[in-house]
């Protein structure tokens, strides 16, 4: 005999739940209060847990997504501004209705777990979890076009169900929201009949996502295959990234070399093979500098041009070094002339580094290194 146990969770965390047992025809064949007990003490049957609707948010909205997990995420984003905090929320969705609208229920995941733990404490592992306001039937419209609502008392609170409307609250709050609309209050056998119908065709089951019983079954080899592949990918990903970066750097270096060779080939005499771009480019630039009065001859010319207006300064020696700089020994009257000499040379476009000074024959000899700026 296929029987169903409907367990009504109390609003208070420590309240003992009540229950109804339905036979295969939906008739109540047992009722009572569930004590704290082991699951083995209960007769195995399908269990439906009805939780207080005061702690859930119920809305209808069109939700489209590639998967149910994505749909729950999209639904949570839709309700985020209507919730005290979206962090740690659990969302459940019904299948799409004819017009694309979906029933959305959001609640605290911690409270959901607390109700499941409380049910387990009383020996019950639910196959279906639903808030009390959605356990009521959705009423048809009144013939006059006035929306009709259905209400039922669950403890000290009143559950309300209307056309795409469901909530649970204090009786005074419910009366203020309902106003003058026609209302049908379900009590006694009528309420039990409604609960029996709900158990057969529920509007929604909150056991979705992380609370889906199918996700809590022991993992098999096939279940472990994807995590194993992902773990392997995580381990080798640094090597893959390093290899990809090295390949990209090598490609960029080759491209830079090709561009450099092309630029060097453009300044070399036509037909000259590019074998050492840096050395060939420097040699060509040196040749161009000498041809234009620069280079070693230009450096010497600038030195003599700078010294010529200075009556007390003479060039004692000039040595052109392989790197293109020049070492000069300059004779002047006094040590104090050194600063003015350096300024004059700088003004002529030469960089000057004084290596040292000494006295010879009553004059000061300053050794300087000159290089074109």
C-alpha cells in the first residue's frame, strides 16, 4: 500500500511537528505528533515536509537559462533587491508555465538545513519540501472577475494563496492585504483534502540544488571522473601557461628581430647581407657621422672650436679612443679655470668628465674625457 506522511513543521525551532498519514486514495488514515526518534522506528513511506511560509519569498517571473543551476542563479539575481540578504540564500524553481512564468521560492539556506535537521531528529527524511502557503490550492477567478484567495491557519499564522500570490503572515497583516476580496478559509477536512492534493501534485519542491537528495548519494567512479580531470588540469595548468608564455615571448622576439633586420637593411648599401644587425648599424652610423663632419673629426673640431676663444687654454694632447670618445689634456692658467672650461665645452655640445688635474711648468693640466652628447 502506497502511503504518504505529511509532516507539518512548527514555526518555533523546538516545536514538535505534527503529521497526517494518507492512503493511496488520499484519505487520512493517521495523525498525531512526531516525537524524537530514530528513522528505523517509523514505517517507511513517502514523506512530505511542510515548512512555515513566513520565512520564504514567493514570486513569479520569466527565467531563461541554459541549465537549472544557471536558472536558479538568474532567479536569485531577480529577487536580490527584495531580500534582506542574498548571501547564503537557497532558490528553487518550478517548471515553466504556459506563458513562460516560473514560480520562484527563495529562503535562507541555513533555515532550510535547520528544518531538514529537525525533521531528521524526528526520524523523517523528506522526499518533498514545500512552504505552507504553496501547499494550498490556487483558486480560480471569481465569476465576477474579482480575484479569489484561499487561506488556512497554520499555528498562529495564516497562509494565503491566490492567483500567482502566496505568502504567510500574522492574521492582522493578512486581513490588511486581503481587504475586501472574496476569501475561502480551509479548515478541518477541507484543509486535509487540500494537503492530500498537494502531495500528489505539488507546485514546487524545495529540494533542489545543494539540497537535491540525488546529489547526496555516494559518489561512484563516473562521478569522480570529472573532478579528477579538473584536478589534473589544475596541476598542469601552470606548465601549460608557462609554455604558452614562452612561445609567445619567442614569437615576439623573432618578430622584433625581423623588424630590426629590415630597418638595418634599409640603411645599408644595397645588396649588403645583414649578418650582425647591431654592429652593422653602428658601423653605418659611424660612417655617416664622419661623412657629415661628426664622429672623431667632429669631436675634435668641437673641442678646438670651444678652446679657440680662450686665451689661457691650450690643447696639449688629444687621443681618440675606440668607443668614439676622446681623451684630452688641456693646459690652463689656474685651477679655478676648470669650471669655466667645462661650462664652455658643454655649451659647444660636448659632454665632459674631468679625470684629474696637475701642475706642470707653472700651469695646470686637466685630463678630461670628451664625448658627443
